[in-house]
């Protein structure tokens, strides 16, 4: 009698565990595939930062408050189309560009995920002289050149030699 009870308890335990496993498998098979919506958009602005895999474009800037709106685009150089320049490396900080990008929204029902990827970068015009985004080395060199010309002018006005010497 004791053997029959142990066998029955074991049999019921196996049936219970296999039933729970079947329910988990059924839940996994009922997961929804996401609904994907894709929109193609474009934006124009100044290049504020650039890496091998991304580009940041400043869309608007308020000079008074210093507030700025910026968008970051992930890029795949192999699939990226560059217009009016020969390569992605030819685009520099401060250049004005138009970025045509794809915005894909995946709706999983309980949550949404959005991906933004640049497809086309169209060069519009080079960086202005007063651009905030000029490379720091070029800006420092321009500032140094201005300081040198000011020192030379002051030395000529006073008739004394500058400490830097004559160029």
C-alpha cells in the first residue's frame, strides 16, 4: 500500500510539473511580434560633434540663454550616402548639413522602442568664421594669429620692439 501511495504521489508530481511547463511554453508562443512603423525625415543644422559611428547636428541655438537643440544620429559608413562631398571624413565641425534619417518605432504593446539612423548627409556650406563648433585647434590658431598681429601693431605704434621679435 505504501508503494502505491509513493507511486501515485510521484505520478501526480510529474503531471503537475509537466502541466506548468506546457503553460510556460504556451505563454512564450503567444508573445507578440512588434509592429514597426518607419518614417523618413530630414533636418538641417550645424555639425556640433562627429565620431566614426555618429554625428551630432545642432538644429537651433538661442544666443541669449545658451540653450541649444541637438540631434544625435547613428551612422553606418558603408550604407551612408554623402552628397556634395567625397566622403564622411570631408565633413567638419561647424559645417551646415542636411541629414535625411529614418525613424523606426517598434511597438511591443506594453512598451515602444525608437531607433534613429542617418541614411543621407547632404553638405550645404562650410563652417562660418564665427561658428561655435570650429575645431579647437583652428580656433586657437586664429586667436593666436590675431594676438600676434595686435602685438606687432602695438610695437610699431610705440616704436619699441616686441618681446616676441619681428616677423
